[in-house]
């Protein structure tokens, strides 16, 4: 499970970089103080993927903590990335990750 999840995260990073949706400079730390889902009031969805989702998932993997289950990121990606380059490919990859981390990730 951890190895496959990391493989998806690696693919996600590559897609974000390929489509110029990866940010090289750090995000303003205050943007992380959001209390709304996906921090959509303080950052773009692709920033949330990079600075919140990927970072937290990689930390869970490296420390062998339980991975989240029963979440769905792909619908938000479909909504937020529809008009951005690579949006379809990123959404499809996130749908695969959603499926992997479904209810049976024990």
C-alpha cells in the first residue's frame, strides 16, 4: 500500500511539474492557517496538492503511519483543474489514488 501510494505521489509531482503547476518557491506560511477544505480560501488547488497533500502523505509514508481512507480528491481536482493544463491527467491520477485508498487500505 505504501509503495503504491508513493508511486502515485511521484507521478503526481511529475505531472504538476510537467504542466507548470509546481511552485519552486515556498508558500507563505500564513496560507496554511486556513480552516476550510483544500485551503481554497488561501491557495490554489495545485498549491494545496503540493504544500499540504503531498507533504502530509509523504510524511505518513516515511513514518509508516496509517494512510487516510474514504476520501475523494478527484472530484475537487476535476472542478478546480478543469481549465488548467494537465487537469485531466492529474484528475485521472487522483481518481486512481482515491480508489487505492478507499475503504480497504488496512
